[in-house]
């Protein structure tokens, strides 16, 4: 059955339904209410109900429409509510004007102001209030009323054959009601208990359908993406791990073991490795590269910036200095002659690990026997860039790394077809960074903290959200801060770093900071990823309320990279309650969970992620426990029906 086969849905109505993402019958019957108003008459004199007031009343005047801000409108009229003369206002409901006539009994829902005797409505129902009623509230568009939409949905439910997507065994196990009946109840609820049961059934069905698709996709990938079994020299790999200049943490050992098993398996590895800044992800990736080398395969590591690529290259040279593994660096800025030399060595199998920026995916780069593809800070690369690197080999194993801890809720859904490994423990000897939230009038304490660090021959970062003064925003900026810090620290060298500087300028400043020629680096968030200066022990962040918690945690991760006690000062006069989480919590995964709850799934990294989930009924955060249960049920179901 098609939409236009329902009485009342002509070509123009089809366009209106399309505008609210209803394109077919399934979209229509699953256009769930975004909330339910439980209508029960409230006493107009009882202050407990002023914010959520419900009552019926008699319309006393003809509604007046006023327009503002272009298309916005306000509908206003007088109403007798429980023998009080009340001014009723509702926004963007101009279409109700002809239905609200003097003498008509209507039901009003909204916020009541007893002093002004004004009721600001969220909804108006064009009939008297029954004893108790549950009203579904839908997203609408201009020219489509709630009554019309519910009529279309109920008509659709009469003629559309709804099949249970959840297997009978699970329907019985949880006592779910038939899916068709659940849909009817959600759109026409009689009582709260039955409505809860219907919502429970439909949420489970939605998550089950999604997780089953993800699991099937993973199975398909496993079947079609066979990898070459790598005959790793385990003795050499174990010897390499033993001779590392530090002891691996329990988490590092666990994820290393899992990934080495992946390399030895017929199924292609597709794994995300996540962990806090400094938790030791790169070392694990180098162990994997060494394992591939012992099996006769090359590895490639792609980093988002030249600074980070060079840092990885330097660390790799140091780590592999007592082995025969050959490391090279490839960046876009290298001269053509240097690039050609690397291209030739790569083809002739004279390079075992190539580290670089997206120069790695240029047309001239051909590997002899690429077996492992590593992308660092993977969320900074587009899908096409990652695929291009994978296409440099026949069937390489893939490792993605991220220092932006993704909440387990988000990882479970977005990376449902990927294995997710986490490193939570930090290397031995690292001290927890002491974090303090300070108001601007406490700046003297912060400056003393910076001075103490400099006195002990350590360095400091000072972060600002802006580069220069902006008339529309009253925030600190790097230019002003540089001037102020130069006055406060006359005997010390102060550098500046921001996004408008060209790459050469940035590199020069970072080199001088690393070498200790700059004592205080004043910067925007360009230092968030890939800057490793072990001598820096103080991080000062101005207007900290401007940043998400995960981003603040990333910035804080720039200090505390040695065994000296480090400090992070968050300066803000606003939102200090939210920032207090940073004082109490140092676990990046818990912080990302808090950020997830506060800022939502689509804004986790400061900008909407393509592929961010948008379930119709479920909420990844609120329904996490149900999601875990569904995942386990799907896995069990797939095993039985394999």
C-alpha cells in the first residue's frame, strides 16, 4: 500500500509528509510521538502544577495572530479557566485560529504565571478534558495537524501488514506483545502501563533490527574479507617486547595479544584501538608492525599532521634501533627527489614501516607487500582517505587508533562491525594531573603555579579559544594573552601558535618549544593532538566553559607526560559545575560518557559526525542497558542460526 492510497493524502499532502521524513507506509506507522501528554485536570491555584498545567476552559475572545522574526507567529486569546480570566498564548499555531471560537470548550497545556494570569501553551486540544487522557504529541509541519496525522497513521495500521522482526523465542522470553498491537497502542494509548509495555516491545524491535544488520554485515565482511595468514615469528616478537625500555601495562599486553591473534587468523583484522593520551597505543601498533615484519610484510602508518607523523617516525627509529626493521618517513612537503627515492625503496621491499601524512595515499606510493594499515587519530580522516590506504594492498589487516575515548555506548553502535579494544591503565611512573577550576579573580594563584613550574625549569601551555579579539564574543584571545604574559613573565621566552600561521611557522615554534627555547607557549587548540613535550608540566585553559569535556581532557593530556607532578588550570566564570567533573575525574572514558550525556552523541567531537545514530524511538544513552541486552541476544541468535 502506498501513501496516496490513504483517504485524504493527495500529492500536496505527500509533499508535506515527505518534509517530515515520511516516504512510505512503514515510515508513517513508525512516525512515533516524541512525547506523551498525560492529561489530568490540575488546580489552577496549586503552585505544584504551574510549570506543567493542564485544564479545560471556555474560549472568551477571537484569537489574534501577531508575527515576529519573519515566519514566527503568536496566537493569543482570552479564556475562562476554573472561573479565572486567563490570557492564553501559543507560538507557531496560527492554523488553529479558525478552530478556536468564543464559547468553545478546549483543553490547554502549558506553563501558568499566576501573577500575570498568563498561560503559555505547549499544546491546545480542541475538545473538553476527560477524566484522564494520554495524548501522543508528534512533530508536525505547516498544513498538517496532529488530528490529520493520527488519522492517516490509524488508517495505515488497518491495511498495512506488520510482521514481527523479533524471533518468536525472544518475544516469548521477554513477554513482548505483538508488534502490530504495540504500534496501535503507541498511537492510541489508553493507560500508562500498557503504553510502557508497547514502547518496551518497539524499542527492543528497533535495536534488535539494527544490531542484527550490524552483526550480519560483520559476518559478511569476515566471509568476503579473508586475510593472508601471517606466519609471525613469535619468538622474535616476544624477545622484542622483553627488550622494550619500559614494561607494558596489563591493558597493553591484553590488546597486543588480541591483535597478534588477529594477524595469525584467516579473517582480516578490522580493529579500533582507543585510549587516553599517553596510554601507549603507538607502542602497541609498533609491536604489530614488528610482528608483520617477522612474517615478511610491510606496514603503513598514516597520521593527520606532519608534526604527529614526524613524532611517530622519531619514536619508531628509537624503538627499532636494535632491530633490522627499516623505517621511513613520507610527507607532502618532501622534495620530489626524496619522494622518488622512498617510492623505489618501497617497491623493492627496502622499507618495512612507512610513516607519513596523507602523502601515503598519493598515486606514486606502491608497496611491495603491504600487510598492515594503521591510521592514527582515525576520526580526523575521511572514509575515502582510509579506504585509499587500504586499497594499496590486496587484503591488509587494519588498525585504527584514537586518543579521543569514545563512550562504550557510542563505540558499541558506531563501530558495531569493528572490534573495539581499549587501553585504560596508564604507564607506570605517571602521576595524575592535578586539575583546578579557577575564576578570573583567582588568576594570581594560576600565575603563581606557572611561575613555580618555570622556576623548576619546566614549561607551560596557555590555551585560548580565539586568535584575535571578536566584537561579537567577549573571550580571551592569544594575541592579548601573549601581551599580558610578556608583562607578567619578563625574564622568560613566550611563543604563540594558532591555526592562521603557515605550517613552517608552526613547526618552527613547536621545535623551539620542544628544545626548551620557549618557556610558555600560548596557543589555540591546534596543540590538542600530536604535540609531545615531556618537559611541559602546566596547562592553563582560559574560557574553559567554551570547550567540551572530552576536548579539555585531550588538552590536559599534553602535560603529565613524565614523572613530575603536573597541573591543569581551567579558568571560567561560567558553567563551573560542569567543569568540576574535570577536577574529580581523570579517566577519559568516564569523561567521554559525561560529555556524551551532556552534549549528545552527534556533538561528541565538537561537530556532527557523519554516521551519528538517530533511532526513531530509542536513545543510545538512556537505553544503553537494553542495547547491551539486545547485542547479546543477537549474538546468541546468530550462533544458533549460523
